[in-house]
């Protein structure tokens, strides 16, 4: 869910501000297939038929009833709250409705996701992680947005398709609203949705969640954030992030495989794996890419991201027990000071090099010719 919000043309809630994250460059609408001969195995039929269009009536009914059952006893993420979300909320703070901050065509994604017309993005409020550096902490760590029923959300998908002319429906930070997402896709299907579904996740998903999404999601746009348990506890406030992400990414890849495109260079199906290189944590990035190559696929499409920027709690003054800011002593009393800087070029390069040495070869990278590459 590294996607950072852009101002909305559609639903826009409280003030959207400071897009400080370095934007992924946008591209000319020309297509050039780089390494065309080697990518040819990763093309799909055009027109592509989204997976949800292929489900039988009985499979659709099963998805619907499973979604309601999960909402009534929510263990759909590793927090395992066990709450009835029609009556109360768990760690993610969200009940049976979704809370949506922004719905809009979005141009901050990878070229193969955003294309020429943008990715139809839905930024959910709430999250099941508490990353101290969260790029969207104002909507992730608190409720901040519109309440929508699953049916209303499905109607927005169709509006993004028919009015926004976007290339896909991109669900950003959806891990805690998977049952509602399932119901919204089913409703949008009835209303005529024909776009691929992108599940844009931190990968802190349960296997039950991924199973519920099987047959509905076309592209898993998945983060793999950190490797060590101590790092996930300190920076993500989750004890078992890497263990969970390993299982989730394997399950996602088992469903949809490696990323495939239509001949216009737009991604349609598969896993696009993102790793945001963190300052001082490049060794963990190396462990992640080696594991991906060995245990998921050497043909995995990977984006090694360099746009880390200190945000949220990083670099803020430490607070005493009373909640009042402590005196800052020679700049040493800042929170998470070890990541209070931009990532260095050599740190990013070391992760890319580790990925290549592990056998990965399909990377998101700017095309030298400024055209559209795949
Ligand atoms: S999705 Fe929310 S309520 Fe359900 S287990 Fe996770 S944090 Fe708890």
C-alpha cells in the first residue's frame, strides 16, 4: 500500500496535502516492449477478461456468504480480533461499512498499472499495521473519510470505469476490509464492471483473506517491507510481519502467477512485488529479494523503491510519560532517529544488486527512451 494519495477528481474528503513522495515518472503513451523476446511468455489475451467475470453463480454465492460470515467473526488478518464487525470494531477501527478517504484516477503508480488514463484508486481509511513511517498516516492511523456500504463502493468502481476511463480498480490498503471488498466487487459485477481488480496490500494478510479473494483479484500489488522480527516490532508495530508476508505472497503468487501484460504494456494479471528500501536496512532488503527469488519465482516482477521519506512519527520529539515533549538534547531525542533521513543511492543499489545476483530480472525501471516499458 505504498501508493500515496493524489488529489481526487471524484470523492475527496478532508484536505489532501503535500505529495512529498517522489512520484514514479509518468510516461508517453507509446509502447515499446523491452526485451521483447524474453517477455513474450508474459502476455495475456487482449481483451483480457477479469477473473471475477469467470466465476459461476454458485461460486459467487459462496463468496458472498463467506464474506458475511467473516464480518460476523473477524479473524481476517493476523490481529485475530474475533469481533462481530456489525456491532464493534477491532484493531483496524473499521466496522461493517468501509471508510474511504479518496476515490480517483491515480497517476502515482507503476507505469504498467497507471497507464495513460490512471489507475482507479480507492484509498481506504484504517489499517491493521501501525508503521511509524507511514506515508498516509493521517488516514491509516485514524478514521478519516466517508462511510460507504459495500454496494455504494461497488457503484464507485463502475463510476471510475465509465466516467474516469481508468485501466483498473486499485484497492489501496484493503487488508482490513476484505469482506466488504468482496461484496463490492460482486455488486459491481452485476452493474457491468469489466476492469481488472488490483489488491494493493502491505501483505499483512491472513491466508483466509487471500483465499476469500481468490477468483476476484487479478493483480496483487504487494509490499514486502522488512525482514527481521525485531524490525517489524519496532517499525511496523507487528510481531510477525515477515512470517505473515512470506505466507501471503506465496499464496497470492499461487493464485495469479507472475505479472502478465496485454500488448499495450498494461498489467492485467499476476503479482507485482514492491520493496521500499529503508535507510540503514538495506541488508534486510537483500534478505527479502533472495527469499523471493528462491521461494516465489525468479520471474517475479519486482519494484525496488527508493522514495522513502521520513513521515508520521519519524523525527518527532520524544515524549515523556506525561505526554509533554522532552527537551531535545543535541538532536538525540528524536523518535526513530535511525530512519530520519532519505535513503542513499548506494543502499538502493545494494538491494538491486542482491536481487540480480539472486536471479530476479524483471524490474520496474524507467525506460531510457522515456517511452512505456514492460
Ligand atoms: S481486519 Fe480488523 S477486526 Fe478483523 S482481525 Fe484484522 S484488525 Fe481485527
